[in-house]
C-alpha cells in the first residue's frame, strides 16, 4: 500500500464540491489539515427566479469562479450526470455541470466526477441511502451544528461530493474492518458527534 502522504497534497488543502443544477446549485468546501476534514462553507445558488437558461449558466460560471478565487481549492469534486431523467433534463444538467467544470479548469483546478451512488456508498455504506441519510451522516462526521445545516439538500450533497473525494484520495483505513456502524462509531468517537 502506498504511503498516504504521497497521495495527499500539502497541508492544509481545500476540496470544492459542486452539486450542479440549473434550478439550484449546491456547493460545499472542506479544508483538510492533518488528514482531517473540516467544513469551511456550504450553500446554494438559487436560480429559480432567473428566467433565461443562458443567464443561469452565466451565474453558475461566475459563482464557481468566485468560490475558487475565495477559497483556492486544490480540486473540484462534481456530481456526474446520471441516467433516468428526461433528455431535456439531462441536457440542462450537463450544461450546468460543464459550466461549473469550465470555471474550475479556467483557474487550473483539476476536476473529478463522482456518481451519486458512489457518493452515497462512500458516506453511508449504502448506495441507495436517501439524501437525508447522507446529510445526517455528514453532519455527524463533520460535527456540523444544526444551525449550519441548510434545508436544501443540494448543499449537503455538495459537501458529500467533497467528502467522497477526500476518501478517494488515500485516507488511511483501519487495519481491521468494522463489524457494524456501531463498531465504527465506537472506534471513531472523536469523529462522530453524538
């Protein structure tokens, strides 16, 4: 197994997570220091009152650029489009994703895509977990106070994307596998809010 230090950028570093959408775009930023994640910011860009699709794309581009310029992320972790939606929805979602990716690439920030199933699996151990379950697990693992949690699941989805990328970067794994979630919580009491 590779040394974890060779897989991670220098401390501290920031991961920007984006849950793309032309109605609501979620974003979340994690700072990683000493291999421990900490929530820097989470929020949404609400585009419901923007009438023009092209104006929505412009606002997405500008918001992602402003997040990159403010927080200087090392990487963008973004949700990849998934099948099952209508062709029109897929096209709009793909455009929103492409514009967010273009903003990151414009500032030389590398992009990594993750399917929703992979994010849910990484965070909850269940690829079929609900958005609420993912949000609750992230709140516990990142010690996010109730008042910081937003009602829009797009924000917690974006934090989940950033956290998933953190896990994929070679985060050290326990030598012994966990027998259950209870076992995980007992062995990681410092990481789990009770």
